[in-house]
């Protein structure tokens, strides 16, 4: 449905310097799927989205939507945004304050280039779009009278009313408060699957990305550093950056004692002990490495096998408890199901176990 | 029962009285009384003078004769027509020029945007009297050098331009006023979220559809309010009608009001009734302006956290747009400045050419800088400017702080009191202050203090805009944290508020100073033999002999320090915006 090949985009910075905003990005979104572009601010995700929309003109590469070439640097093709047949939801919603709710949604139909809609068609389509986002009955309100969450849904209705081939969403939930954001997350996912929408979603919120996406492209400094399903990205991050950015994790630094091919188990020596780890990168014997292990993957027990540590702090979070455990000078976060029988006190000595399939050895980006 | 009641109520009454005697309410009352005196006394004097007989001993019995006489003798319809055409014409031309600059500076990536902003500020700071004189030296049919050059070049028998027409007047004022339109439209362009337009583009709208259905409707409140304010400013303007309109016999309200008071014997009643008529029109205009700006705020929408205005990329058009804008400044600002500078080096009207370079002389400067009347006017203007700026900023600072922090419930009283003078044209302010202190037993008539009273009143609204805007920017918690840390009120004031506000206060001070130093239209009513100011002395020199060279040299001597002040203001502006 959406194909991007080797996209490049530079911006002029202060003076004569150029900033590479997007570097060699290639993507493929199948019909009916939602792809998330995830990354910290300034990583190039929004620029990529705006290139897809046609609001930015890339320097190099090719963009194809629904089999039609929208941009091709090599052949000088550039289809203006108005003719790309896309819907878009902006972070600021960009609701027109001088129009009613109805007129905001009707706008794409009124200016449509593909066909002329008569007024009864417009009324019917707008009504359906508004009902889809649960704003039925709000037609005659002024757009500025709506709450933040309602404006967000209005923006969505406007994006959907023209039945676009592709829906682009630029951080649509980031201006909502936490509770509303979680609720809208479910609604968006539900809408996207029931309507069978193909969508590209930009966010810096990893939990949003994990919840919504069929596939996630993690961006860093203008490049895609990992592309995969949410589970894949979370379970098998391929770099320190991804492991750190998606979810929370512990890092233990050390060097490779016994190397292994990618995906196999080798040995890593750290100040906290020697561990059997799954290798997420090709690493030579003796090379610097960092072991990533998620807090919920570490086993914690009062005695038995493992590495000895002391609990320095403990936070009760409801269904789980987070412990901060000191392991020979390094603090490690351990998350454990909150059950009375496993409760450990601050100051207690505990034994930690790191399962070899969950401890991932990767390139040490910080020391390199 | 009744006894018990009074016993219970007495402490409450006492505590209420005691509450009134605390410093903040006292200060509030003092400020309100002072502002009310400044604002209402002149207006009352204007009413009084308009509705009473003119006698050699002051106002007499009640009469409507002044209005009859004013409307009949001055051909009120003709006057209205001229004033409205002039104000509308300037409004439109000013809006177009200023709107283009605002668009270039705020919405594009054309090079030189910072410089255009500075040039606009500079153009705004120049005394209108001087730019008007310059345009007469450029476009007068007899002495205008551009006309002379064009006649020589193309063999015209008649001068192609004539400044002594309505068009000439509109041009002379617009070239000087368009920075005002720029300053008013700039923020509107700045806050217009470009995503609004992008959303329309994505929806499939063509460029003209985006412009007519999204951009223009969104800008409409700003356009409307800017046009209204420009119209009112056009009605109020004095310098251009005085210098160009009077010889051309194109009379407007402001010049007629001044003529009536300067006739022998003066027709103060006639002047007052014309003034009241103009005041009513201006008050309506300003009222509509306020409503339009209130609507503009209702248009404010949610803007995203990551919202940053993206300029329109002009691509190949970057330089052409920049060069055209520069050209506009060269014509509207460069040409008058050059003319003044050139002419200041020659005694008689001399068109610029290489052949006369040898005749250049600095005699005019020597004369002006040794001319005691001029030097006295410089002294008066600088003194008045500094005093007016200090008073205005001090008063409005206290008022803004009271209105926003301690006495919020009564804040609107101070706000509206200080805003009122904006509706009073400075010609009317000058005349009204004159009427007031001719009658009141306060001996300020013919002294420098009467000028100071008028200046402070006129500039209260501007001072309030700076101080109030500055205090809004400072989060209340910054003061509260100082209070919690144990600071006393004076300490909070001196160590937190003042340092944070210093750039804004200084910018406001300079702004009022510039306005006061270039003042003419109110001063012309109030300046006496020993209290001439720069504006009145320049006008006198222009009209009552004095060589062109001397008048222009006088202008250049005023402009040079103004350039430095504008540069300082620009620096302050950058410092304030950098902190946000």
C-alpha cells in the first residue's frame, strides 16, 4: 500500500550547515496495517511523515501510495499533497476555529478534486464520520467549544471523511491528559482495525507504539535502527538505543568471554559476575559489550542460586513491586508480581537470576 | 437584641476601615484618582468649552452656537468627506504595505527579515513632521527634486507628481505609518498555525481555496482591527494635513481645530465643538477596534506542545521577495532620509547631483547648533521626554501590578482608565488640556508642566501595554517562591520583579521617550514662547523662513539619536524574546 525507498531529506541549518533529517529510510506498509514511526524528538520521524504527505519535498528516494508513484527524485515526479488521497491528523489538531464542527468535517468533500458531492451526500458522509468518532449530534457546535479530546476526534473525523487510502497521524494523542490518552488509544486501534485503515502513526511514546502498531520502525538520528512487530522490538531489541528507548531495562557493562553467533548463547564477564547471554550482535572475543535485561525478567528470591545483592529501595505500584537492588556497586531494577509471600524488605539480602534467553549482549554504544 | 447586633457589627466595621488603610488599597485609590484626574479633566473641559459662549474672560453661558458655527463655517460635510477619504486612503495603502512586510518577516524565509524589522521600527520612530517635509522636498511641483529630475530626463513640461493633492497626502502619511500596520499584523501572522493551512492542503484544497477559506477567515479579526486602528490614526494625524493639506486647501478636522484656536481672537468654542465631533467618531472607532480584538482572542485554539511556526519556503523567490521589500524601504525610508541629509548640506533647495558637490557646506549645522531657540527646544524636549517616560512607566507599573496581583477585583477600573486616552486624538488632547488649565486655578498655563500633563495622559495606554504585558509574562509563582523564602514585599519588588522586568520597562521608557520627543500635534496648543519643543520649533522654522538647509539640518540632528535609541530597543526586544 505504502512503499518508501531510500528516502533522504536535508534541512538548511544555521549558517550554511545542512542537517540530515532523514537518511536512507525504506519502508513498506501492507493494506490495512498500522505502522508506527517511533523515536525521540528530532529523530526524523515527523519529517518522514510529512514527506509521505507531500508537505516536504525529499531530496532523494521514491514514495508510492496504492501503486501510484507520488514522489520519485530520479524521474522528477512530485504529486502535490492535495492529490495524494490521504487523510492526516495533526498534533495540534489544526481544527479551523472559524468553522462549525460540521463545516470542518465537510471541508475535504467540498474541495474534493476527484468528484463533486451534492449537499445530501455531504450531510450523510459528515454524519457518518462524526458518528464513527462518537461526535454525532455535535454538528452545529463551534469547533472552539469542543474539549481537547473532542477536538482530537473531530480532527480524526475530518481525516476519515474523504475515505483516504492512507491515514497519517502525527502524535495525535500527545496533547491529551494521561487517562484520555489511554482511552483514545483503544478507540483508535478499534477504528483502524474495523475500518481496515492503512495508517502511519508518529509518536515518541513507546507504550503508545507498542499498544497500537502492527509494526514499529524505531528511528534514531534520521535512520531506522530497528523494524519489527511490537513484541519483537520489545523482546529482541538489536541495540542499546532500542532497548533503552522502548520499555525500561538494566544495563550491565563488561566484555565478551566466549562469543556466539547472533541469537545463540555465549558468556559475558561483568563486574557483577559472568553471565550466559543471548547475543543480539556479532561481537568478538574480548570486545566491550553491554548486557540488557528487563526488570521483569530478573528472578528474585531470598536464597538459592544466583548473584547476591542487597535491596536498597522498594516502590509499591499496585500489581507489581519495583525493587532497587545493589549488585557490587551497581543498582539494578527488578520488577516482581506483588504477592505477600515473596515480599522482601529494604536492606534484605536477595539472590538474583538472569535467564540466558532474556539477557541480551549487544554493542556497547556508550563506551564506543 | 439590637444592642447585641451593634456590638457584633462594630469590630467588623472597624476592621473594614482598617483594611482600607492598608498600603495596597491606599495606593490603588491614589492611582485611580490620579488617572481619573488626568483622563477626565481634559474631556470635561472640552465638553464645557464646546457648550458655553466664548468670551474674552473665559467660558460664558450655555449655548449651542459653537456647534452651529463650527458646522456651517467649516462646511462640516466637506470636512468629514476629506477626513474620511484621507483616513481610509491611508488605512488601505498602509495596510497593504505593512501587511506585505509582516508576511515577509513572519511567514517566509526571505533573507534580511531581522533588518526589515529594525527598519520598520526606525521608520516608525521618525518624527512625522520631518518625513512630511522630506516628501515636500521630493515631490513638490516647484522644488521637489524628483520632479525636477524627471522633467529634465523626459522633457516633461509639467511636474509629474504633485504632493499638494489628496493622493500626495495619503502617500506622505502611508510611507510613514505602514510600520504600524506591520507591527499590528505581525503577531497575527506569527500565531497563525501553519498546520491550519496544511490541513486544508491535505484535504485537497487548491491554493486559492486555502487562502479564501482558511487563511483569510482566520486573519479576518486581525485585519479588521488593524484597519480600524489605522483609520482612527488617519483621522487623528496632524503633521501631513498641517504641512501639505493647508496650502492645498484640503482641510480635515485636526487642522481646523488648530486653526480655530490660533485665530485672533481664538474661537475656542468652535474648536471644542469640532473636537467633540472628531472625538465621538474616534471613540466609536476604538470601541469597534476593542470588539474586533476581543473576537480575535475567541479564535485562539489549542496549539500543540511541539508547535513551532514553520516559515513558507520561497525557494527561487527568496531573493526577489527580499529585494522588493528592501526596495520598498529604500523608497519609503531611504528617500526621505537621503533628501533631508542632502538638503541639510545646501542653503537653498538643491536637487542631488554630482556637479554641486563642491557647493556643499556645513553652515546649516553650524547655524542650528548655535541657535539658542533651537537649543532651548532640544533641552525642553529631552527633559519632557525623560519626565513623561519616567512618570508613565512608574505609574503604569504600579497600576499593572495592583491590577494583576493584589487588587484583582478592581483591576479593570485601572485598565480601562489608562486605556481611554487612546481614543483621544492628540490634537484634541492638546486643545482640551489647554481649555482645562485656562479655567482651573492651577498655574501651569504657559509653563513646561502643562506639556508634561498632556504627554503623561496621552502615553498612559502605551506605558500600560508594556508594563502590563511584562507582568503577565512573569509567573506569579516566581514572586511567591521569594515570599516563601522569607523576602519582604520591597525585597520581592527590588530583587525579583524589577530585575526580571528591567528590559521591558526600559523598552517602554524608550518608547514613550521617542513618542514624546517627536510630539507636535498636542504641543502646538500648549507650547509658549519659552517652552518650545522640537516639533513646534521645526514647524515654525519651516513656515517662517529659515533656509531649507537649516530646517533639514535640524531634522538630521534629531534623527541621529533616534537611530541609536531604535537600535537599543531592538536589543532589548531580543533579550526579552530570548528569555521566553
